[in-house]
């Protein structure tokens, strides 16, 4: 389809503005919900543990706080939308998955290293393995969102 000016000559093809894919719509809305819930859960857990007994298991409590920050950033990126947010969320999901795999393996290989559980302990077993499923699902959604 081309535009023509008053003289009847072609002004070139019409270009439509590129539509921005909303990351937090459709299946992304479910991800926003899960990441939002996990942000609150991990942050609440970390804050309470740090206030009540930080000296007991500081590594575990700091790792839960790190998980909360990662979850919060991914939630924000999914809600914000746009290509930059999509890329940032994809990097954070990959970092989250790496964290879950490292901490999960570490807690199984050397349980004495953690006097208390983290959100990512035992690959998220205490949270029905959602911490290991969520970043994989998130990366799949974010890769699909790129092609849309």
C-alpha cells in the first residue's frame, strides 16, 4: 500500500509504527502474578529472618533477600514492558535460574553450609519447586515475546 500525493505520484510505502508487545498480558499476566507473590514471600521471609536471628544463618538470609530483589526486578520489567525491559528480565531470569541451580546443588551436596533454608534451597522444594520452574517459564515467555 502506498500513499499518493495530490499529483498522483507515489510517496512510498506506508509504514506502521511497530507495536510494542506487552509482556504482562496473556500468559505474561500469570508470570507477573507469580513473580509478585514470590517477591513478597521472599522479601518477607528475609526481613523477618534478618531481624529475628541474622547471626544464625546470614548466608541463607542474604540469599533469600537477593532472590526477593531479583523477583521484584523481573516483576517490574514484566509490568513495564518494552524491548529493554524484556531483555533485562531475560538476563534476570537467567541469573535467577543459575542461582537456583547453584544454591540447590550446594544445599544438597553440603547441607551443613546452610543452617536454615533459603528460597532456592533444594531447588525450591519448600516452595513446590516453583523457584526452578519460574525462570524457565519466564525465559520461554520472554523469548516468545521477542518474536511477537
